[in-house]
C-alpha cells in the first residue's frame, strides 16, 4: 500500500524544520548545571561550599575572601558590627573561615557571601546570607573588671601619649573605640577624636594599650594644627569606659569605669638616668632595690627595658619581681634570692620613654630631617653602677 504524500502548510513546514534542527543538536550543548553555594555555620570554622564551578574557575587563598566571605556580629537592635577578624583557608571548592577569637555565646551573627568580590565568580551565582545564634555559655558569667590603669598617678603631662589598662579577663575585641571617651570636666564637654584607632593587646589578651593620637599631641603636625592638642594644661579630665562593653564571654561591666586626672605642663625633656637615685639593699637580705627615676615613666617599657646585672663580671639579668610604685615613678626589684655582696649595674635600654614619649635616646618631638634620619640602636644600654657591700650578717 502506498501512502499518499503529506502536504505541509507554510507554518507546519517551519515547525517541521525546527523539530528537525532540535533533533540534530548534540547532547553536549545542553546548559551546564548552575553553580550553587552553601554556607555551613554549625561549627567553627565556618565553611562556604561551591558546586558545579565551570572548568577553568579555581579557588585559592590569594583571592580577596575578606571581601567575599564575611562574618558580622548582630547587636540587639539588629545592626551589623564591622566584619569579624579571622583567617581563610581554601581547599578545592571549599573555603573555611576561622575567627581570630571565639564567638560570643548566646549572640546573633550573620555570615555573608558576595561572589562579585571574587574574580572569576562574578555572575556565576548570587549572594548568600545566613543568620545564626551561638549556643549559650553554661559557665559562670562573671562581670569583667578593670584591675588597674597605668599611669597610676592623677597628674599627667599635657602631651601624654598612652594608657595601659588591665582587665580581669579577656574582652571582646574589634571596633572597641566606641566604648572609650575622654571628658573635659573643666569645660563640661567631651574631647573629640582623642584616640588612635589601633588595638594593641598583650599576649594574654588582658592588657590594652590605649593611645592618644600622636598626631594631635606632637606640635606642628597636621592633626595638631587642625584639631588642636588633646589635653589642655590645667584642665581636669575623665577617661571613661562604657559599661556596655562585654567580655569575651558576652558579659558587660557591672557599672561605669573611669580614671580622673589633671593635665600638667607638657614634658619635652628626655629621661636622664644619671639623675636617678638608688636606694640600696643590704647583702643577705631580700629587700627590694629601689630606683627613683624622678618622674613617672612608661609602665610597660620600664618592666622590659630596666634590669639589674650582677654580681659583676656576670652580665645575666638578676631574677626577681619588678614593680613600679609611687605613681610609677619608682622602679624596684625584689630578688628571687637574697642579695650577694659585690658590684652590680642597672642596665637601662635607651628606648625607655616617659609619659610623653621622650626616650633616653632622644626627645619625642625630634626633627628627623635635621638629624639625618639616623636609626636608633634598639639594643643600646645605659649603665648605672652600684655596689652592695658585705655585712657581718651576710653569708
């Protein structure tokens, strides 16, 4: 049986040709699967997982992940804090973010992925956000405290530079300067922009070095000219810490913390070890050696850069407990073992500074261009020799 020929109308002819062309398209030209991104925030480190990346697109540690993968703390008002500091590690198509410090227990966080910040990923997938809450800490929640603030005295030079603040436990770090303020009690107004926004913490994360901005305290520098010095001689001030600042465990202070002081005349003279007065112990005793430095000096540097060597000819530092007393003006060493009769020397590093940044080696407001920009020998020492005489009771 011969079938009759099929006649196609023009529209049907176009449809037939389209169907024929579809049948001839190879299977390999099908659209590739879409790139997908997932964020795993169930544990630290947080993990970004990418799937179905096109051939030739690779991930590596050198890409700007600090822009593409961010973690923010969310405050009680739903506002995002600046990104949490941390490190990134890429393995294959997985990116891990490990915060520099433990996340606060019982707090909200938001993790964000922005593919447009990573070269090669822009347009392949969309941005992603995941908000989560950390588990509550079941450990006892004690309020943090300020143990001490140095300098400990209440009279500071008008060109004072920094404070050392000791806390009872590690504090929450990152964008801390909103919790600090300086109030001029003489004028009844806050001092604008007094701090240098650089966080400097000790290795145990309990001591903060809080700087006044050196550019405002150094005469003739741009900020000093534009904004003026931070402290005015004769004015009374109050350094305040906002009690809403929390410890690493997420617990705030029990109440406000402050340090009151008065600004005295500016100090532009270098510390002079030759003027220091020694109060010597007796041989066989463990009485502290006391050194009156004639002015308060930098608390941390005095602990690190002043030491006793001896009995000579030995040059090893003498073991013992170092303290600064009398408003940080008197340095003292209580020896680990009783003093022995003999010759000693007090070794003073020339980088030792007073409260205004003047060092034993040179004043803070030195004109580097005038001195030729000579570098200081950081290991250079100034020696003060003394003798502990023998006594009948000494062994």
